[in-house]
C-alpha cells in the first residue's frame, strides 16, 4: 500500500470523500434526492416505487399539469362510451400515500456536472438539486410536412383537450362522411392504438347509422404493427365496408384548413375529419441527452441510465437495446414496467451496489374492437443477449422472450370486461 | 508521495462498516422487482385492485400455477405472460409473493 502513486491517491481520496457522505446513508436511508420529470405512467410509477422501496429517499415529481389524462382507454372517450373523468388521474395519492413531493412546472434545463434541474413554474424559475434525475416526458411530435394545425385536425395522441376536439368532430359526422386517420411510422406510442381507434370509430358510425360513412386508415408502415390477426379480421370482416386500410402511406404533406393529405399511397382532399397522428420522437427535455436515428434516447437496459450515469430516461422517450425486429413497445404498461427496474437500480446505486441483472419487463393491453368486444396483446422481455436480423448476438439488452395476441375466440365480451380490470389495476399501481 | 498505510486501512475499514450497516439493499428480498411486474394487473405487491389477488398465496401453488400456464396451449393472457420468465424467475416471484401480507380485501 505504501507504493501508491499520485493517481491512485486521488482515487482513494475520492473514495474517502464518498465515504464521508455515507454516514447519512447509514441512518435510516436519509440519503438520496431523486427528481422525476413527467407525471405519466413512467414518471408516476418511478416516483411511487422509489418511495415504496427506498426508505427515506427524497423524491420530487415535476409535472406541468395538475392531473394526468391517460391515453389508455381514451379511444372510448372519443366515442362517448367513457367520460374524460374516467381516464383522469391525480397526483394526491402519490403525496399522501407515498410522500412524493410535487412541483408543478416544466423542466427546462439540466446542469449534469452540478446535478441541478431548472424548472419553470407558474411563478418563476426554481432549481432542484438531485443525486439521480429520471426523465419521463413521453413523446413529442416530429415536424409535420405542410400546414398542420392540431386545433383543426387533432392528433388526440396525447389525451385531454385534443381528445375532446376529435370526439366533437366525430359526433358531428353525417351519412357519407369520411374519417381519415394516419398511423405514424414505427416506433410510436402504443402500437395497437391507431388500429383500435379505427375500429371503435367505425363501430360508432355504424351504431349511429351513418350510412356510407367511412374510416380511411393511412398507415406509414408496410403492415399492421400490432395484433395483425385481430385487426386484420376487424378490418376485413367485422368492419368490412366501413374501414379502408392503406399500407405504405407515408405522409408527404398535410393541409389542415382544407383537411387534405398527400401520402405516398394517394391523396385525400376535403376529409370530413382528418385525424393526423404525426411521427414521434423523445420529449424535448430527454432529447437533450442525445437521440438515436429514430429520435429516441439510448439507455442502459439495467438502469435506464443515459450516457450520463445519474440521468435516466424511461417510458416512451427511451430506446432500449433489443433484438432486431423485436423492439420494446412504447406503452403506459411498459413505462410502468421500466420504472420499477429504474427505481431498483437507483436505490442500489445510492447504496453503492451494482444493478440487478435478473430482470424482466412486460407489456400487456386490451384493445376494443367494437363497443362490446376487445382483443389483447402481451409481450415479455428479459435481460440477456440480443440478436441482429441474422440471428447473431449483437450485445446485451432486453430480449423479447414472448409475444402474442388473443386467440380469435378470445376477442369477445369477456376480454372487453377484463380491459377495465387491467386499466384500473394499472392506474392504481402507477398513481395510487 | 508516500501514502499513509494506516489511513487507507482505516478508510477501508470504515467503508466496510458503513456499508455493512446500510440496510436498504442488503434487505432487498430476491424476487421483489420481478414480482413487481405482476402488479400492473394484480395490484402493488399483488394486493389488488385487479385480477385475482396474489399476496400471501402459497409459494408452491403460485409456482405450480405459473408453470402450468407457461406450458399449456395459449388460451388466456396469463398463458402468454408466464412464458416471459425463466422457471428460476417464476420461483423467485412465487416465493416473494407468498411472503406479502394479503390486503384483506379479497373476495
């Protein structure tokens, strides 16, 4: 030990400094400040589980809105089957049940060396010091080609006011009218969501006896991206004559004023309703950490850390390393799943421990096909080798172990009822 | 620069002592994070609300059910979800959930 060189001494001195901070940790875990940005499924869940598992770790959730309006079940708000209040989730239980601190505001800047976040609040700017920062801002939209005004031609891909706008436009449709929607290029939030929307809007128009009314689906992708059997049957059978599906329809320009859209598969002028769902990318605050070619932030699958080990990105904004063609889907359920892995890894890091490698993540969801029937989708991932398109190991990541949709006979009313059990459980596990 | 060997050994000792007395990670039950993947549909800690409550069920029953669902032809969604875990992981999940106190709200 006596022949340590100067560099080793500095490292040891660093260890001694870290050590000096540890007695705080020893006294009932009064260590650790974690700031979470974004109060959707990922952000709410990571805040909750950090407190649930982390003793006295301090958690502050930064979110501009007073409530979260879930995209989950929001297609049923479009058809008036559910009210907006049914999918509106508050933050009070995170405070009262779990001791999460809330700051209403928008994160605008990060100082990684200083471990400090700047938040724009209604009354000014505030700074929050952190040991770990978790960013869960959800999606942003890629720029639209042409003249897109979401007030005129709503996306309704972030639920709330947009959902109400689209709902009112659908309610105003009459005989022979055309509902035209786009499916964004993958990866996008909720792979089954656009196809589900096409189904429930078609079902609504039939129930309202809107003779000759059509749902026209312009898919930027070469095929249906989720539950191809259930949605394929729905398009060609259940909603035959109402839904018209066009693959490989990449949007070249849009004009909201005339509700016209030009795609690589054809042009539609003067749609009655134009539901343009744009291509997607990481939320702006997460994108500061650097994005990949698809616009999302690469993360370590064991910790959800970015290139900066104390800054994590979970949920729709992150890009998890996965086998080619077996991407981890962007969904509220998956964001909840990733949040738990991230929370566990942060708590271990605060204790100087390495992340657990025996991990699994999952997604499951139910998709209404009509006002009485639903399908489901299930996908599971475990940490380990991931593979390229030729089956060669390309590294470590979340390998998709299983995926599948409901067998045909299970696309039924039982599944429709189970959909609400699933949603309410997921809402509670994330927000209560 | 001669490094004071006594100091470094003291530091090493104090690191060991402090880490040894830090409870959080040492007490993390194996299977807790894996079992948290059940919570989206069965409630936090398997205590509901959601599909059937899992908290406090017999570990052998849970493991047996999960293995059966994993191996039988797919009918329901759990037959798929059970395929997403190794047998060792299913055992850890079952063992953890068996240690959780039931909510008292079971039907």
